[in-house]
């Protein structure tokens, strides 16, 4: 039986493990964290990733735990609506809805379908070597150093990927995006409508999504130098967003301080020459971390997993890896360009640019915005999945 090792139990690694097991691989996932806890906040799963999860038979779990979004909206800080994409339009056009759910729930959906004894925590990958037919990874564990060899290694170890740095030593690594993001969760009544809203202000943004399980997820972005003002928490946010439309001040006030998450945002600015080295495939943020502006990082990682498993199943490992690289680099580079442009526009502090931005957005009918989002949402596994997996 062909053997694969996946490094990293994030959304990308866990989806890859599911996809490979489905096509008959013996898979082990190695994660550096000592255990998988209920980390993170919310995550938006756009139609492209919904279709990919459906292809892997994981859509049912998404529907069970996620909340289908009734609409996506952009607003000004006063609450004026700039654009609206109704959920029914999204579904009609892209053959799948837009969901939001807690990351831990998504992780649970991905973990529960894996074969027993697939996931191994407390294993930090420290070295990797690859030849024509295999790759070998060495891990640091509490019991000491262990090594494992496989026909295929999937490096899904995130934006700061150690394996990417080892395999591509000349690659410059992640770049700071110029802003920091806070995330919070607030309980809600289940009758709250699910309208994923992003509100644009001067050098700052606020997003709100209703998740499955009776929670509202919010995020706030603010331009800041790297590592600046670590003491900034809910008090600062309450002040910063006090004049923004409801429920923004209300949500900040209702958030327990100890649940607040804060991260500086990083992405991969430079292009990698390949997503493949020998028998190792880079996947997810390790290969193409994009800024979260188009909410597609996890969605693209899910797409990667479907394409990788399908390609090696259809064409064998070596040709399959070539097919994977050829399919995924152009797609993810396009999304990265789009996300970068959006970041510049959305995080601007320039009053003139804000005025132009908001005026243009007002003039853009929802159907046009639907077409722009289409670059991401329209992707379908059909074009990439070979005959063996077609239903
Ligand atoms: C604020 C914010 C909001 C976002 N919102 C969305 C959204 O709504 N929708 C969306 O699609 N995307 C979103 N994203 C992007 C998304 O979170 C990421 O793209 C996605 O989580 C990447 O998944 P991954 O599996 O590639 O990497 P990660 O989630 O980073 O997982 C990597 C895993 O590898 C492990 N690891 C690292 N090094 C090693 C090692 N040496 N050995 C073993 N294990 C290791 C880590 O512990 C981790 O568990 C958002 C990002 C941010 C910052």
C-alpha cells in the first residue's frame, strides 16, 4: 500500500489526509502541538471549498456544523450598505452555498472521518530529505528523535513552514501585511440572521459572521507596524470602533477578554519556483499563504488537497505531483494577486482613496461583485478530478 506522511494538522493537512485515504493511501498526520485544542475563531467556507469538501464526502459535516450565510454585505462605518450578494444568488451561480463555522468544528468534521491512528500530535518535523522515490522526515518528540519514510510527504506546516525553508533555502519567507487582526466570539440567539458583513473605515475594518452553534464571530483589522502595541485589547477596540454602526460596539462589549485572539498578518509575497521537491508537495499556507482579505486561505488549502489526491491517484506519484504543481500555482498566484490588491484598497488610510473606493463600490451592482468573487467561488473539482473519482 502506498504510504503518505502529512506534516501539520491544520485545515490543509487534515483535508489532504482525508483525500489521500479516500483513494487508498495509508496516511499518517504529524502535528507539532501536544494536543488538538479548540483553537481559533470562525472561518468562512466559500462555494469553491464547499464543492471540494462535497467531493470528499465531508459536505454533510459542514452542513451539520456550519451556518449557511443568507447574504454577504459590505457597509460603511455608519452602516450604509455598499453592496449585497444574496445567498440564493451565490448558490445559483456557483452551485454551492457559503458557510461559516468555528474552526474547531471544521477540524472535528475533518478528523472524524480519518482512519483510527492517523493523527499523531507532539511530533515536530525538524529535517526532511527526498530522493527519486521516497522522502524521509525526522521528528522531535518528548521521547526523542524519530524518523519516518514514505512514498509521498505533504508539507502542510503553515505560513512559517520549516519544511519549505529546508527545501527552498533561497526563498525569502513570509512578509508582514501591514495590519494586525483581532478576533472574538460572542454567544447569540439562533434566530439571528446569517449575514456576513464587512464594514470599511479609515485604515480599519470590522467583519461579522453568524456561525453554526449559536455564536457570532467578529474580526477587526487595523493598520499597525509589526509587533506594535501588544497591550491593545478590548478597551482599545471599544474606543476605536465606538462610532461604528451597531452591532459593532455591542459585540466588542460582549466579548470575554480571555477569548480575544490577536495576530499580525503575514503572507507569502514572493512566488515559489515550484510547490513540489522530489516526493514532497507543499500545500496550503506553506505553499501560498494569502492575506485574509478574500477569505480564501483555508478554501485554497482544501482545493489543493482534492487536486493533489486526485492527481497522484490518476497519474501516479511523479506525474501526479507535476500535475498538482501545474494546476495549483497559477490558481493560487491569481488569488494572491487579487487578495493583495484588495488589501491595499481595504486597509488604506488615505481619505481620497476611501472616498473613491466607497463611491465606486456603491456604483457596482451586486451582480458585478458576484462576478468578481466568481474568480474564487467558480472553481470546481470537476475540472481537476480524474475519471476514478467522478460521480
Ligand atoms: C484573521 C484570519 C482570518 C481568516 N479567515 C479565513 C476565512 O474566513 N476563510 C478562509 O478560507 N481562510 C481564512 N484565513 C486563512 C486560513 O486561516 C489559512 O489559510 C489556513 O488556516 C491555512 O491552513 P494550513 O493547514 O495551510 O496551515 P495552518 O492552519 O497554519 O496549519 C499548519 C499546522 O502545522 C503545524 N506545524 C507547523 N510546523 C510544524 C512542524 N515543524 N512539525 C509538525 N507540525 C507543524 C502547526 O502547528 C499547524 O497545526 C484567515 C486567516 C486569518 C489570519
